[in-house]
């Protein structure tokens, strides 16, 4: 006896849709603090972080002195020493 025709299945996984938006996703929102102590702490943290970032970039510029994009490299040292000698 014939058992009937085979059921046809759709291929899965190969035809997945891509997201239409190519722009980067928006980051999480942050609510600014209202207490004075928290505002002061946030300002201090921001200042210290900026200092650490600047120092790190300066160290990297010194190590890779051939890069003109970073300030504080070998070129800047040469011009700084020449300026000091003229005064």
C-alpha cells in the first residue's frame, strides 16, 4: 500500500532576516544625581579619570614617538628643549 506523499519542510536558518538599522545602538541612559555629595563625587571621579586618560595617552605617545597625531612624542620633546635653550 502506498503511504502518501512526503511532507515538504522549509529550510531553516539560511534565510534569517538582518536588522534594517545599520546605525549603532543607543546606550543606556544615566540619571544625574541630585544629592550634593553624589554630585561632588561624580565631578571628582570625572576629573581623576580625565587625568589618568591624559597620562596614559602621553605615555603611549612617548613609546610610539613616530606618531604625529599624539601630543607628547619625540617631536614635541625636541621642540620643547629647543625653546628652553633660547630663553
